[in-house]
C-alpha cells in the first residue's frame, strides 16, 4: 500500500511538472482575473506566501488546497480583510468541515472592492457627476483528503465574476495541490506542489462596449452605434513547488522555515522565503520576503516587483470548545501605501 501511494505521488508530481513545462512560462501581454493573484489570510501572508508545503486548515485554500484536510478542527471558519492599493480593499470569507472517511469540503468567497469611480465620457472628460463601483468576486468550492498518513491532495474550483459599469465577464479557474509530509523520513520536512489559476480565458461583454455614434465612409446612412468586440484574455496561471521544515526548540517553542519557487505566466518568477516562531502554541511571530528572479526589470531598469518585506504576529485563545485565532500581517510596497491584513479564525 505504501509503495502504491508513493507511486501515485510521484506520478502526480511528474504531471504537475509536465503541465508547468508546457503550459507555463512568462508571456508578454495582459491577463484576465488579476484578483486571483491577491493573497488572503494574514498568517501565511506574513510569512511571504511561501508556505505551500505546510499550509493547513481553512486558510490553506488559497496557498495549497491539499492542506485543507490537515486542519486541527472538525469545523472551522475565517474572515480576512486587507487594505490594498489606494482606496481598494479585499474581503475574504471561508468555512470548512471535515467528514470522516471522505475528506474536507470548504466554501470560500473573495471580494475585491475598488470603491466609487467617477463616470467620464468624451463629452464630459471631467465626469458626468455619476459614479460606478467595479465588483470582482471569486467564489470557490474546495475538496481535500489524505491518501496516506504522509500524502494529501486537494483542489478548488473557482467561479469568477467581474463587473465594471455596463461591462461584465464570468469564468472558471481551477487549483490543484499535493503535500508530502516527512520527506525522506525526516520528521518536520514537508514538500508541497501546486498548479493554480488554470482554466479557459475570459471575455468581457455588455452595452458598455457599444461606441456612442460612428459614421461610415462612403455609405449613405445616418450615424449609428458600433459594438466593440473584445478579445479573450488568459488566466494568470502559476506553478509552485516548495519545502517547509518545522523544528521544536524546546517544550514551549517551535520554528518553521519555508522556501518556495513560483513560476508565473505573466510575471517574473519568484523565490519566496518565510519563517514563523511559535511560543506555547499561543503567540506567533512571522516574517518573509519574495525575491524576483532574473529578468525582473522593465525597459527603464525599474524592478517589476513592487513588494518588499512582510511581517506579522498572531494570537491563539481558547474559549470553551471554540478556539479563536487573530492574525495580523504587514507588507511594504513601492509607490503605494503598505498592505495591512487582519484575519480572524474560529475552530471547533
């Protein structure tokens, strides 16, 4: 049985590598559904986002859905709020339940709010006095289960909905992940692999794509409206592979160190490192950094990676049969104000 599961894991890993080699690779141009790339949850965000190997519980849905089944609670929920760029923010809500012998199922929703934006036209470039509020909502259904005491697999199907004034688009994306615990029989050494944001491209449609009035040359007819036909944009797919190592310092303290390689379709590849110090499984201190790899400068010589160091802390507190975990994360950015993330997790 163990050899069979090991073979399944090796084959799955090889499949991920094959998909990455053929479908990934940095490409020029723009992509759709950038909101899929916005991280959620303060804990792993504070560690730089490199926790693909040992992310666990309801917060692992974004980082690696394979870790969903490794949560410490039968039922858990979380809410996360991030102050993003300028006046935008990101809210995230998720809940997960474990069914013995079947696995863990979770539902999640991410909402990117860009605030109110003035409507401008050719005749009123300074604004018509009206406002519109773009909405970007991603709803996910996740499933994860353990194949053995070391191997866990999981996946998420996301429904994407984007609305900008009188233009909208919908689509689907899929994430798949694997985690292998105690790699090489080294206790605390974990391996994680994931492919993210795979699916068909997205095309916008709506009355907002109709050009106001246009005249046709050499045609005896009055002016009429013309509908613009937009192209289809691909999703920002990713391939990620990383290691994590957890070591007990003494009876009260543990340290976790993570490292990950991230291959991005429409951005530079990244090497991400992070760490967490836990005291009495109650107080947590975290930090991380993402390093853009070769080719990370634009034509002006400016780095394309605008994100800097991450840091954060967490506090776990038990109230009866319920455990409450409060996490905070900070990420420095260039040109914009820093990102701040607050998360609240509940476990039963």
